[in-house]
C-alpha cells in the first residue's frame, strides 16, 4: 500500500526525469533539520514535507503570536500562545501522514546543538538572529553537515549553501557576526508577508535539489530584491 500511496501522492514530481523513482526514494530516506519555524521555516517545512522528505526535525522554542500570522502561514489565530515546533509538527503530519516529524521545543544552544544536528543529513537555517546562524554554521562545520542558509530584510532575501562537498561556510563569507545593536531586524523594520514565503520556498527548492543530487549553489550567494526584481549571484 505504501508504494501505491507514494506514487499517487508524488507522481507529478516522479514524472520529472531528474527525479524519478530513485530521486523520490532519496527524498524518503533523507533527514532534514529546519532551525526556526517562523517566517522562513513555515514555507520550508511545508514544501519539504509535501515533497516527501522522510524525516523532518523542527527546532524552535518560541510560541505563536498574533503578529506572526501574516507571514507564518502554518498557524492560525486559535493557535496563538502554543509552541511553534509542536504545532508545526501537528500541521505537517496532517499535510503528509507518510513522513516522520520530530519537534524540538527548545532553544538551540552550545550545549545541545551538536547532539541535535548530528542526527540529520541536511540542516536548513531559517533562524532570525546572527547568534543562532553562527552557532548552526559552526556546528555544521564541526560535524560535517551541509547547511542551507537564508535571511530576509525589508524586500530583500539572501540564500547560500555552505559546507557541502568541501565548499566554504558562513565564516568564509562573513568571518564574524556583526554587533547585534547594528543589525536591523523585522521587529523594527518590518517585512511584507510574502517575502519569507518567496525566500523560504527557494531554500526548500535547493534542499530538494541537494537531496536528489541535482546541481546546487557552490560558494555562491544569491541576493534577491523583490522590490525591483533584481537578482544577483555573488561568488565568494
């Protein structure tokens, strides 16, 4: 029955010669950890779950707030006050009951990062602060995990793949995190709700490409300005 269910659910992507049955099996066997179940994390989680990534981990210690709802579209108003990680797990299990979802309702720290990250093949960073981004990056370098990085501000988003098959990592691009006081963020500068949807979907797309061994970014940073639709790819 599982084979029939898989075919009926995923046949539109299985039809792609670049994916096929072999690619779908790779997705099914893969284990992806998403750090952050917020603006970027929501579309990432939705798309990799519905594509059939077999095991998905979610790390987030935050709770759902009313101001999240314009961009964090996994959640509804009656879930305000609930854990993002646990709520996301419930929603994703309803979206695709054929996969395994693991919720880590806790903050990623120096003490637990390695233990959590070690169990996954690919790490997708949808966090919203530099301390977490550098912690995730440094842990991925230490334990040899591929990292998909993304960030957003105002109308612009960035995306890169780090530490994959010998490629560079975040510190090769930005050696040290900036002073938190000098960093603008969505809490004070705002964000149009569709922007994290766009960038998160791009990150999910790159995740699926990595799993299925399609060509992916290497030592390249994508900068996508959605206000004037300018798109840059910078080598580093």
